[in-house]
């Protein structure tokens, strides 16, 4: 009986309940942003990219470094801090350059290898990028402020954060752009074509290598956005790369191949863990937030391994 | 009953002394033939004769160890498949190789990949789908609609191709190849696994493509009736070597060809 008591609490104070839900949705949006990067690369190359979280960290580090005018490696002040918009553009270019290097150094020598080998190589990539980011920009925690408005406002009895609204808006915009990009454009079709059939893609004139660069560049952009949002809300630091682990249950829920799935999965996990934490947490001395997502993912693995929106897994025996 | 002989002068592709082996297995040995501009050229032969390997050489999936290809009057350097595609070679596959998750329309649009202006659709422009990208998409969509009309597949425009029956999939694959406006169209068993009615449709499409667009076609096919009816010239391979080359009537009478198909002790 005591397990159901919190439900009465929810009904008793609906405003507070809604605030909790909104808090969860916002956290979910942030998870989704990271999960999106995973989905993109998985869709186009069937590679699970373990380094997506570190990509976000690397993007955020570069952005902060450029905005502070830090000289890479030497870590002294160059006296040329860039305005936020310029720093974002330069960081975007850095991510494209990184995509180029990753294709050349990591993916190309491993072409035609098993997915598990490519997966392992992305673990290696994660460590390299993490260390490289430290060498370039130093390892202390940095504050990131790209000028996203903060503050809060009230709708009725419910208090909302301006920053959260921006985060949600940006995530929604990203999803829209990616959906249109995948469905309606030449490059988007080429990406899906490569994912479907390498030979046929080649025969219509799609060079695989360029496509991989495009995929990793797009994943780099998504990482940049995720890095900006996470960095702005909780500072740019190493733990940023660990949010990637939270993206795993999101992917299991949403399905590894579905862009909408990444969003819905993120929202479900965000809301689920917040509600569980706030209402049921006190019964077990809290910390439900830390494991809720993984337990949910396990349940999904048992009953619906392809996730909510993923392609059904059919294998010939 | 074959139609009166058409005469072609200009050589589009000439295959000269091609040999291809995989380790110790010789797939093609010293084969030469040419494909004239505007003709329908059939490559036939028993199973394992090296027909598909030949197409794969022309299209760049395989690189023959010996011999050369003269394409449009110049010796062609070793090319990757996406490079031959850019040079006007399109193909279909023996086991339909469509993008199964995509609709008919998207499959054929993908075939248009090389014709769509790259700069109007580069990454950032495409990402925000601004004016020029959209206009470019519209122009090519219109062209693709023409192909869809030509192949009479209007009704399945928005159907994911994985759900289509085999015969229609083959037709969509032909559409994807046509979308590239190829100069040389390679068809690997376009009628395999089809019923009589589907075969007749496919024959009609192949003849119409050749007739209306002047596309040069090289095809591999097992149905001898079809081959003899629609092709201008036939090259016959057996065990990786060329055993005959000529008009359908000549080939039909060739003793080596008859032996290869009926089997005689070697």
C-alpha cells in the first residue's frame, strides 16, 4: 500500500506534479540530444559510436577555449576572445575537420570489419579525444555562457525556467531539421542508401567515404549542440562525457535507428526518473535517478528489444 | 522472326583481352568484345560462365588483372563503381539491390544522386533546406515522376520497396538506373524470376528505353527467347572464355554454343 501513497500526493498537488514532469521533460531533452548523435551514426554505418559523449565534451571544451581566447596546449591568454557566434562557427568547422580525420585515421583502415571491431575503435577514439581535449584546453571545470537567457517565469502556479524552454526549443528544432534532412534531401537519401546497401549505393554514384565524413560531421554538430546545452547548465567538465552512458538506455527505449525514438526515449527516461526520484525516492533514501533508466532499459530488452520505434530485428536462423 | 538488323557504327565500349581471376580461380580469360552506341547487346552463357563478373568489371566492382577497356574512345583507367557511375554507367543487380527501407520514389530519387547539383545541396544548405535546395529537389522530382510514369508504377510511388512483389522491385531498380540518365545501362538478369506477363512488360520497357532515349544496353539473361527477340548482337561466354559473338541468328546456329548449352564431353 505504501508504494501507492505517492500517487495520492500527485493528485493532491497537481501544480507540483506538473513542475516535476516539466523538470523531467527538460532533463529528457538533454539526454535526447546526446542520443541523436548515436542514432545518426548507427543509422548510416551500423556502428555504435561510443565516443559520442566525448565528442560533445570536446566540442564544448573547444567552444569555451575559443570564447576565453585561450591558446591551445600553452593554456595562456591570447588576448583574442571570440564572440559566442564566431566561436560556435569555428567549433563547427573543427568538428568537420575532426570528422575528416576520424574517417581517414580510424574508419578507413577498418573498412569491411565486423561492427564489433568498429565499436571497439570508437572506445579507443573516446579515450584519445578525451586526452587530446585535456592537452589542448586543460582539465579544470569551466563555465560556458553563450548568451542563452536565464531566469524563470510563472504560468499560473507553475514555475518555469527560461533556459529550459530554450533547451526544449533547440532540441525540437534539431529534430525537425534532421528529419527533413534525412527524408527530403540528396545527402539524407544518400546516407540512408549507404545504410541499406553498400553496393547499390556505389552503383548510383555515392562514394562511401564522403558519406562517412558527412555522417560524422553531422554527429559532430549534434555533439556541439549537446555540449553547449549541457555545458551551459552544468559547466564544461569531464563528467560531460559520462552523460553518454545515460544515452544508452534512451537508445534501447527508442530504438537505435529512429530519430523520433531518440527523442521520445529521452523524454520517457527524463520524466520517469524525475517522478520516481521525487515521489518514490524518499522510501529508499533517494538515488533512484541513478539507476532508474537502466532498469527500464533492462525491462525493454526483455520484452521489446528493438525499442519503441526501431526496425524490427529479423534474423534468418 | 527477329526484327530487321539495325546498323551501329560508333563503338561506346570496347573490352580488350580482359582476364580476371580470384586467386587460382579464373573467372574470365582473355575476353574481347565491343558494345556499339545505341544497340542492345546481350551477354549469355551457362551458369558460372563469367557473365556477372564481366558486368562487375565494366561497372568497376572488379578490376581485371589483364586487358583494358576503351570507353568513349579513350582507354579507361582503373575506376571505382561510383566513378564509372559518374561516367555514365548505370546498372541493376541479379538479386535486386534496392534500398529496402525507402519508398519507390526515394529509391529512384537516389538514382538521381549524381545529377543533383552538389553545391545547391551541400551539407549546411541541405540541413536548413533553404530555397535553392528545395528548387533543386523539385526539378529532379519532376524528372523522377517522368520515369515513374514511363514504367507505369504511379500507384506504388510511396510504398516502401521491401513490401513490393519481386517483379515490381525489378522495375523500380530499372527506374533507379534510368534516373541517372546513363549512356550505358547494364542489366543483370532483368527478367529472372518473373512470370510471363512481367517478362513481356520488362521487354517492352527495355525496348522503349533503347528506342526513346537511345540508351545503349548490355544485358545478361537466361531466357533465350527473350534474348533472341530483343538484342541486336549476342556475345556468348562459357567457362570464362568467349565462344561466340554475333547476331542472334548467327549465335543460334553456332555449334560451340549449342554444345555449351546442351553439354558435350570436353
